[in-house]
């Protein structure tokens, strides 16, 4: 066969270079880490988010080469457009088609996911067409990667909420309520009329609000992307020592952030509680269930005044010697009594010592300070180590010798390091299986990178 321009094999390779297909494996982990951050297992919404992310990522690659065709003709004439293997019109058309396909897939995942995907697409086009050569370029790329993770979180929340609402009519509460179902307040739950079950869920959150727990992970991934983009601005000319050094310090700080304790993080799925009366509770203890049982409330009844002492006992609050509640006087004119002991029914407080009131519980230790006997923590530690091992050495080489080849290696290392970082974020959120699945993309990415350059 001839080896002319129209040969299918060479045209396929040209498109693979244009789209940088070896970098594709750094994309699915965004959606998977986002789903893990909001406590959802990968499902239909996650699959749609991955498809949308892949399309928008490749749209950005094609648009990037179209926008840089004049610059690449001087600095990288071997690229597909300057070398004449792909026409500029074809590259621009591919960018438009891939963007439309990504938005269509996001729309299938729900309106909130489409909203995030629209912002992501706008960020990608703004970066390639204008922001890339401005000081806002790294921030734009960081925002795009953060939005990609939030797209996965939003799609997972929306898909779970839709499934719950369609099955809300199951008899007898056979389906476990999702965090977007059920009464909105405790009062609604305690005053539910009739013989039906009393549902005591956490506050309902769905759509964009339900993806907020994924924001810390999105910021970590965005900060890493900012550093990679900052280094990439010198990959054709080299000569920068300060940028790789600053990014190396940032990479170390991000690894410490992943291993540290995020305040308010909740990796587990929120569980609802169903009760059929004051004496019956559902699958797990719940502070509001203690209230319903101890206060003497039930279906169709509000909490009775006689049940308040029982409610206090259920929460572990002891009354004062002479009557009264913690912080109140035992009799008119008496000195206020110290607060009572708060037991395990009230989170954040430890039992009092022999001579004092309640004391705040000790702050949670960092991951490194805890025992290494927990397999999930060990996995998170190993994945974070893999992230450092992938990103740090090329950056250090670029610091010592900021030549274009070593700077390009630092950029490639930063792109590959996104995979173990995504895996570590998923494991950190309490999804070790998802983390291992993401890490399984590393051999595929490494194999394809030998054939098609990441940069």
C-alpha cells in the first residue's frame, strides 16, 4: 500500500496526534472522583459524565491546535496542522462537533449536569481562543478541570435523585430513601398523619447543591492543573527555573492536603431512618429518632411536654441536683448550675471528667497520625505516594536543567500524575474500589504515551 497523505493508517495517526489520545486516560477519573466525593457509586449518571468529559476534552485539543496553527508552524512544524496532514477547517469542525456531543451527553444526565457542562465548554473555548496567552491562562485551565470533577459529582447526584423519585411509591417503604427524598424538617417527620411510617432523613440536597461536598476535591485537582499549565507555557522555549520549583512545592502541599483531614468531610452515603412508632427504630440510631421515642411522639402526635426529660436522657444530658436543665438555676435566685454531661448522643462533645462539665472532643488526627491498620488509609497513602512519584521527579529535573525537552517531560509527568491523584481523592472519600479502578488506567496511559506524545 502507498504511504500517501490519504492512507487511512496515517490519517488515523494524525488525528490521534491532534487529539492527543494518550492524555484521554486522565479524564475518566474526574467523574469517578466526583461521584466518590458525594458518596455515590458509579452509575448511569457517572457514565454520561465521563462521555461528556471525553468529548469536551477532545474538543479542546482540536481547538487548541487550530488556534495555535501559526505558532506551531514555527515552534512545532511536525504537528498535524502545520505539517498539512489535517486541514484547519477539519480541526475546527471536529471541535464544534465534539462540543455539541459533550453537551448532549451532559443533558441526558440532567439539567444541573448540563449547566456545569456548559460552563466547562465555555471555559475550554475561552482558554483556547483567548485566555491561553494571558496571565489568566493557568487559572482558566484549573477551572476547567475543577468543573470536570464537579460535572461527575452533579451527574451522580442527579441520577440518584431521579431514581429515588421514580421509585418513591414503593409500598411499605421497600426502597431505601435517598438523601433527596422525605420530609424537609423534623417537625414534618414527627407530625406525619395516619399509620404511615415516620421518615427522619438528613436535610435534602440535590442538583448543584448536592455536589458541594465535591468542592474540596475539585480545588485540589484544579490546583494541580494550574501548576501543570504554568509549566507548559515554557515547554517550547525552556529557560524557567522558578516555575517548576514553585509547582514542585505546590505538588508536595497537595499531597499533604490529600493525606490531611478535611474539616466537615463525609465520605459515607447519608442514611435515612424509618420508624413506625415511638418504640420502633430503623436500621441505625439517629438523634431525631431518640427524640421521637423519648419525647413520646409518634404518627399524628407532636412531642409532649412530659417527654422532654426523656429526650434529654436520650441525648445523654443529666439534670441538676434539685431539678432543672443544664445552664438553669435549680431554684429562683440560686447560682446557675454548670452544664450537664453530654454523652455520645450529641456529636462533638466528650463525657465530662469527675469535676467538670462537658468538654469538647479531641480534634481528629491527620491520616498519617492514625494507625496504618486501616486498608483504605493505606491505599490512600500508597496512591498519594504514586502521585508524588509521577509528578515530582520530572519537575525536579526541569528545575536543575530548564531545557525544552525536560520541561516537556515535566508537563507530561504532570498530566500522567492526574490519574493517581484522582485515585487518591476517590479513596480518600471512602471509595477504595473506585480508586483502584482509576489507578488501573495508568498502564494503558503509559502504553499509549509511547506511541502518541502527551504534548
